[in-house]
C-alpha cells in the first residue's frame, strides 16, 4: 500500500473572512457557531480519490495576530487566502496584507488559492471585483486562481481546494 503524500496548506486572510467556518465545512463539522481564532486550528483531511493528506493550518487573522503568521510559513505548499466579499471597507487592507505576504521568501514556491467567500450575502462583491480590488492580475510570482465561495452553502469550497491540490501536485 502506497504511503500517502502530505501537503501543507495555510489558511490566511483578515479576521472574520470565514477561514474557520470553511475548515469546519470541509471537515463536516457544525458550521453554525465559530469563535474568533486566537491561536491556530489544524485539520488533517484528504479529498476523494486523492493520494494526498492535507495538513491545513488556520491561523488567526486579527491585526495583533498577523505578525505571528510568519511562524507558520516553513514548508508551506499552498496558501488559501480567504476574503469576506461583503467587507468593502477592508478590501484595501486585505489587498495590502496579501501582497505583503507574497514577498515572503519562505512562501516563494507556494500556490495561491483566493476564496472570494460569503457569496451568499446580498452585498457580496463578485469574483471580478474582488480580483480587481486585490490586484490579483499583478501577481506574477505565484500560481494563483480565484473561486467565489460560501462556507454557508459550501459553493466552490471543494472545487477551489481541488484546484490548489492539483496545482501543488
Ligand atoms: P475567520 O476569522 O476567518 O476564521 O472567520 P470565521 O470562520 O470565524 O467566520 C466569521 C463570521 O462569518 C462567522 O459569524 C461565520 O458564521 C460567518 N461566515 C463565514 N463564512 C461565511 C459565508 O460564506 N457566508 C456567510 N453568510 N457567513 C459566513
């Protein structure tokens, strides 16, 4: 029997974007209540018909916690950048944090999946507005792709993950 290969994926983004809720959705837990992530959550799972074991790290995104993100960069295969698509006020902050992250040496080879999350909310910006707001088209240092997701309905959560796993593999 083949030993499964491991992949290390970091879930990052501003606080309240939906990282913890997405992680609960993909591990089939109750998504109705989450509390702010102060330290980190780690989940191990595999996708159907995939030889990879995913070790997913969900690190708290509050401003005071962002300096600690760097402690998790080592050996990271992929970054999942989760965006609250309804939070227009912080879209620029979100852009700046993302682009700062992408300059980190230790993340140089990592693939980037952007989840334009909370698409179920009436005020959510669509995928092309998020793409523009985050200046994704200026990113040339990392393979990236954006999906419009909802942790509530589960829309595009697994297809996004599937993309990033294929991109790393
Ligand atoms: P985190 O700080 O990025 O881990 O964010 P959480 O997962 O704690 O989610 C923050 C809040 O947004 C919670 O009240 C969640 O229930 C809510 N939330 C997360 N994802 C979605 C989504 O896709 N749609 C809606 N409507 N609410 C969401």
